[in-house]
C-alpha cells in the first residue's frame, strides 16, 4: 500500500494511492492516518478495505504521509563513499543524531534557508517508519517492527553542522529541513529494501546516484542498534544516510543551495520529491 495525506496544513485528509495512480479518499473511514494505523493490526485493516468502493479525489498538496511522528532519528555517514567525500572515517558504529519534528514537511514543501545560512546542502535518503514498539530487538526480528519506507531529503546546513561546535543537530533540524514522502510504502510492497536506487538532481543536473545495497549498516542493524538506546514507537522515522554526491563534496569547489534552486529526488518503488529553495520566511515555514 501507498499511504498519503494531502491538503492544507491543519486540514490534511487521509488517502491511499491505487494501482492506477489515483488517490482514493479515506475520510469516510478515518479522520487521519495516525501512528496507530501503522501497527500490524492497523495495516491489516487498511489492506482489507475495498479500494474500488472509495471515491477518487484530486490530490492536494502532499503532507507528511502520517500524523503522530514522535521521533525523527538520523544515521550519519552510512555510505562508505559518502564518508570518503566528506573526509571522514567509516564509522565502526552507527552515528546517531536527531532532526526536529519541525523539520518534517511534505515532499513538495518549500525548503526555507535559516537566517544567515551560507552552506545548505542536500541528501537523498531512505526513511524507515516504525510500526510496532521496539526495545532491545534482535537484528533477526528488527524488520517485523517496520511498517514501511519513504523518501527523505536530509537537508543540512554544513556550517552549523560542522563549524559551530560538535553537535550535528544544529545543522540538521532547521524548519523545513526534512521533506518526507510523497507516500509511505508498506514493507510488503517494497520487498528487499537493500536493492533500491537513490538519486538527486539540482536544477536538472544529476548529483547523487546510489543504491541501498552499499549502506555500511543495513536496516535491521540500524533498528536493532537504536532499540538499545531508545524505545522506538509507532510513527517514529529513521532516515538512514546518503550516498555520495552532496554539495559539500563537489570538487574543486563545494556547491551549496541558494534561493531559487530546485531539488528533485527519488528512490525506486518509493516515489519522487521536488522542493524549491527560499530565503527565510515565517509564512513559508508555517504554510
């Protein structure tokens, strides 16, 4: 299944994308798609719905595909070739940081640069959505706790991240710095999550190309590892690192985002995103 939410902020409507690419409205059955619907029982109930009986609606502005995200957790330097372009060693354990919930926006929402930003960058990443509570789970059992997957753009301000102290969070959690979607694709539809192609274009030029098979730590390893340090709850999102081709790594001179730039990115089976970069604006952030 491909779960989605669309409409203006605060008025999002739940929907499913059918096999023909039409949005089927779920509003008559539920007010929203929440973390509770991502549990095994919740997903089973959604699968039992007769999509043909649901009305087809015109897709509005896409929001984060589910409501009730409790944590937005990220893994750094999880592709060996990206670590190399960053001039950093391949980590021996997953590098963990957090993105704020305010960074999570819909897949086509404006990316708004924070005031004073000079080194904003892009990162196409596989997002892992938790469907059932995970505490000290084994790698063998980890995927049983995953509801599905999505595309994430881990937008990053490199000066804030790397030059203003040791805490990555400052450059990762700015408002609008985590576009999610277009939809949440359930794990059964994705199949082998470690064979997915990733790509990102900036202003029509391809910068990132990769595949999830080259991750340093795979999805079961990441879920198991995180569950030793925190409880993973339904609706939590883990973004799992980016392949090479970020702006910081461009030779001979890095390329950073500027107002008017357009990012287009996607992952096979999971859909595509597109964002336009803007100068700081409260109206754009809140819209």
